[in-house]
C-alpha cells in the first residue's frame, strides 16, 4: 500500500526522516535501525527496509524483531523463499506469534507449497485466529489442496469476515463456484467487486456464471478485464476461448484455449474445450492427442471416453467407437459426447460425405450444450495461482 499521499504516510515519512538524523550520529543503534525498518515497511519502501533490518542484524545478531522486519521486507519484494527461511529461524527460537505464522503461511502459499501452508493455517484457525487474512488464505489453500468440502465448511462458518473484506470475498466466491453453489458464488463475487471493481477473483466468477448462463457478451467482457489485469490467468483464457467457441470463431478459440491449458496443464475440463474446438475444426489428429492427454489426467471421466468414441466414429472405426461409448455410458448415462458419437455412427451408413454433414450439423447443435457442461466442469479447480492480491 502506498501511503505517501496520505496524512498518515506523511507523518510516517516525517518520523523516518527525523530518525535518520539520529542514525547519522549513531549508525549502529539497533533500536533506531529496527524502528526505521518498520517505518519503511509501512511506507512500502521494502528495499530500504531490507537494508535497515540487515544493518540492525549486523549490529545485533539474532535480534528477533530485526529478523522479522527482514522477512517482511523480503516478502514485500516477493522474495518468498528467503523470507520463509527468516521466519523459520524465528520459529526455531521458539517464537510462535500469530504474525510470524501468518507470514510463514503466506510465503508457503506464494511458493505454491500448499500442504505446509495448510498445516500452519489449520493451527491458526484452531487457535482462534479468524482474521479475514487468515480465513482468505485458509479457504484458498484448502481449495488448492482439493479439500473443497473443507473450504466450503470454513467459508460457511465465517461468512461475515468475507462480507467485510473484498479479497476474502473473492476467494470465497471461487470456492462456492467450484462447489456448484452459483448463487453464493455470485453473491460473494458481487461483494468483492463492490469493494474493488478490478477484483480478479470477482470478475472471474462473474464471467464464469455468465458463461454458464450462455451470456457470452457479458462473460467476454469480464474475462477480457481479468486478462488486462492478470495476463496469465488460466481460467480467463479458457473462459474467453469458450466464448469464441460459442461464436464459432474456431481459430481464435483454439489460440485462447491453448494459452489456457498452458497455464492450467492439469485441468481436465480445459483440455476438453480445446479438444472439442479441434474436433469442430476437423483436426482429428489434434483432437485425438488432446483427449488422450485428458484421459491420462482422469481415466474415469465419461466425457473423455465419449469424445474418443466420437473421433473413432468420425474415422469410420465403428467397433472402437462402440466400445468407448459403452465405457462412457457406464460412467455417465447422460454423457453428451457419447450421444454425439452415436449420432455420428448413425450418419456413417450413408457414406463419408453424409457422415461429415451429420458431424457438422450435430456438433453445431451440441456445442452450446457441451460448452455449458464444460463450464460446470471448469468449476473444479486444479493448480493454483500465486497469492490473491486485489
């Protein structure tokens, strides 16, 4: 946070300036160095804070307060590994202040070390630390670890905290979205956006809900804004690619979806949207590679087997198609891809040209339904991003 334009920031700078005058006469004074480091951190001057905290440690090795300030400065500079080492050193001294634990959890989170982050956060929650920062990290960490039930239980039991904190509201919204609770997701996304119109989580949820309702224009605007704020946001690329797919802009959809799967490589639903785009484009070889990759990620997803059945059918391999249709329907009797594959097989009897016509007509008819279903599949979160900052 930049404070230099506020009255508080001005007072802090005045104090820091005055203390620097004292430091000029007593440059190794650890008390002065620690206070100056703290002021620099509050002002967002992290490089200066790091120098001051390091000087304090040189003057007074092992000083816990100076070490904490050093860790805070390193976090501000996004040097999370080094910051985590400083915090670990404090813990090794038997210090377990909530501030140390919260920052340690944030460092783990920033480094995508969600399991150790979860251990620290569970301990904080168990100890009664229920600040919006702790709850935001705890809900998001459980989400990233695949414990969606735990994330939703924590969000449900502490809804009030998120209703007063935009960043927490955005994290809650994503969890509710992925839990299939669209109304709650929309509510908390609205809270996040009311506090920050550029909330990445809020915009992502708003766009995904709009896409699920087939409101493509509204969804596209949300995803465009997300990408302006966070160019590597995988969910937004997949959402925008799905919007393009619905508009039959196959070339644009493919380019956008490929960006999405590069950011979310283990997200089965994302690979599915890309696979259908290749299929609709008539690029069976690419579709086959994409869906086989999806199969490696999850061998028990009916839509993958149905899509592979469709590819076999489109290639005229009827026996292989029927085998895959049978697997898909055992896993999900409502599998849309299996229905499509069956329609393709029915068209094969009239020859290749008629088959291609059936493929096109059926796929155009089913794409909106497949995309809506895929939008729901996308609600299952996979990799996780860097710490949420709104």
